[in-house]
C-alpha cells in the first residue's frame, strides 16, 4: 500500500529550485487575468467587437484547464521536472507569439500555445515542491509557491494597468520573456538531472472525455453569457459536457492507470482541501472582476490610479503567503488555513458596505485584510493536500490542485458577472448587461449583491477547511 508523500530532508539547492518554478507559477496565473484590463484597447486596434475579444482570456483558460490532468499524469510517468522544463519553453514561445500584435486569429494561436505551456508547468509545480522539501521546511516552501500562484491570479489587472500606461498591449505578454529566460537558466543549473518516474500508461479515453467535458462546459458558459443560457448552442454544449462527465467517471473507475485517480478523493483531507481551494479562488475572482469597475467607473479613477490600488493585494500577498507557511511549520496547518479563511470572510463582508463616497483608505484596509487572510490559507492548505497523498500520485495530486484553482477562476469570472448584472437588473427594473454611466448607484447595489454571494462562498470554504482539520491525523504530515 502506498504511503503519503514523505521527505525528511530538503534536496540540495531546494530554495533555488523554488525560485525557478515559482517564477513560472506566477506568470502562468498572471496570464489568466492580466488581459482583462487591456481588452478594450486590443479590441479597438484589432478591429474586433468586445464579445469576441473575450476569447483571448477564455481560450487560454479553457486550454490550460483541459490539459492539467494530462500533463500531471505525464509528469508521474516521465518525470515532473522533465515535463516542467519543456512547458517553460512552450509557455515563452506562446508569450512571444501573443505579443506580436499581428491579427486576432494569430493572437488566439499564441494564447493556445501559452495555455499548453502553462498546463505543463502548473500541473507539476506542487509535485516538484513536495518532492524537493522535507517536512520541516515544506510549509514555507508551499507558502512561497502559494504566494506566487495567488499573486499571479490577482495581480493581473493592476500590473496590466501599469504596463498599458507606458507601453502597447503586446508588452503584457512580452513582460514574461526576461523573467522566464532567467527562470529557465536557473532551473537548468539547480534542478536535478535525474528524473523520478513511475511506470504507467496514459489513459487516452479518460483524457478525451475530460477535455470534452471542460471545453463543452466552459465554452457553453462563455457563449451563454453573450446569447443567454436558454439558447440552443449553450444547451447542446452543456449536454455534451454532461455525457463526457459520465463517460469520464466510468472510464476512471475501470482503467488500471486512470488520468484522475478517484481513490485520492477517499482521502478526506485531500478532498476537503481541494474543495476549499476551488471556493476561495472563485470568491477571489469576484474581487478581480468587480473592483476594477468600482474604481474606474463608479469612483471615476484613472487606469493608472486604479492599477496602483489594485496592486496592493499582490504586494501584501508577497509577505502574507510566506507568513502563512511559517505558521504552518510551527502550528497546525489546518488551523492556520481556517484562520485565514475567517479573515477573508471578514473582508468580504466589509466589501458589502463600500459606497460611492467611501474613503479610499477604507478600500485599502479591506484589501489588506483580505490579502492577509488569503496568504494565511494558501500554503497550509496546499501543504496538507500534497502531503496526504501517495508519493507515486504527486503529479496527479498537483495537477488536481492546479485544476481546482483554474475551475475557481473560470467559475468566479462567470458567477461574479452574472450576480452583478442580476443585482443591477433588480435595482434598475430592466435587464442590464453592462455598466450604466448615469446610474452608478445601480452598480453599487449589484456589487453588494455579488459580494454577499461571495461571502456565502467563503463561508462554505471555511466549513470545508474545518472538516479538513478534523480529518488530518498526526502522522499524515511527515
């Protein structure tokens, strides 16, 4: 019987290895959100309507999410470091292509290439970290990775705004190149030359079913946001996704080397932690999507001013993430994670009270509180999730961890906009699908509705985290 992943000592150059993989963890997640603030400029320059330019974001997220499990399994079989290294080159190639500003179809090709590379790196990031660090330092290591994962996901709008205030939109992709090249060179020096592998085969039928499930589901969601959830095309896509889900489940139960080892979900701390990760990223993306509207449209701040305020969250996360890891190494990781979610819940409840006349310092304080809570949660939760699984399943567990984040981000993008516009429609008395410049109070009402829903989501994450703590045994985290 396999035992949970255990290391007593940290490998040589462990922290330098972490710098290399952490850089790509940041960039891969950054590119899921940095495009949002540039879409109006890109749409104008490329002569593409706004409802089509959104595919620059959607195509990246869909490809990334659909391929995570596949490359996680590939990492288990052929070596996590090997797959990660190839992914770094593919990601940088996609970044270069995306920044060339040739035309819209070429941009989408670049984003698809980026998504493939991001899937290869992100699916193996946590597995490499768990294999590299001993138990005494793993909490801090997970804190480092968790910080840069969350940092990348949240920093996009702020960093994108700062880049666009000085350069053309192509540089939001090219900013990856110097940092990526540095990380590749560093990784070539410090990463182990021999790769740990686990004999196995690729579950091609499972991969096909899963890819169809993800593409059908989220393609349906994004199209439904444009033409309505009751339209024939989204309904057909949802039906295809449902059929693929049934096929995937049956396949994974039957095959000897499944793409997604369902046995992992019998490990309660793993399952609860994964669920909590989905919910906190879902909730975080309410802030990512809605707050730029609040600052730029409702409060009439410039893109530069809004970008400066939006950058507060990732800056605080730089310190809060490692702090969470430090606490996890010295106290119960589950307790630290639950405390972090409680702090996030407080911040989410305070967002409900923001108005058109709230002092900006109030927004800053709320954002700092939320960043601290998120930082305290990320690393302890990832530490538990990756420590309680069998060592030969680290690649699959790491890809599931990354999958949870991406499902949270995609779902958060869809749910936040839907709840915002539903609230605005209730206030306005008619169907609303955009910001109403002459009715800022309508937006504020919709924002309050959205953050009330986000608060409920965080409370759900807190419940799962508490359940996780009750099911972690003293010998699990070794």
